[in-house]
C-alpha cells in the first residue's frame, strides 16, 4: 500500500490491534509520521517498535484537549482503533462505550 508520505493518526495505537498497525506503518517508506493517541488503560508501549516516525500522545479520545493536541500534527489519514476495553464494560457503561 502506498501512503504518499502522509502523516497518519492511530487512536488506540498502543492496543492489541493498534500496535500491529503502527508497527506495519512505520516500516513503510511511504509513511512520513505516525501519531498515536492512547490512554494506556489496556495498551502497552512495549509492544511498539522503536521508530523516529512515531509521536506518542498519552491521552483520551473523549477529551477535546487531547484531540486538539493530536490534530495539531495535521494527520491526513486516521485509523480509529480506540475502544472501551472489555465487552462487559460496554454492557455496564453503554454511554461511555458510545462516546469512545
């Protein structure tokens, strides 16, 4: 896949699926930068490859200030992988799940 030297935002980029996507993207020559927004409730920075292409922002997808921080990097493509962790949480807190 060719990304034409784009800056890419991955929400939930330190999670199980997000880390695989981020690690794939940073290995592509056609990707300029990968911005990660993650709150690290279920994600782990140790799962990410060490790359100068990664900019990590610890924050929450539901926080307007955190969103403004990552969009200041002017991403041209967004992969929204942030999720409310665990199915039971979605059942117990449906409004929060919808917000995320």
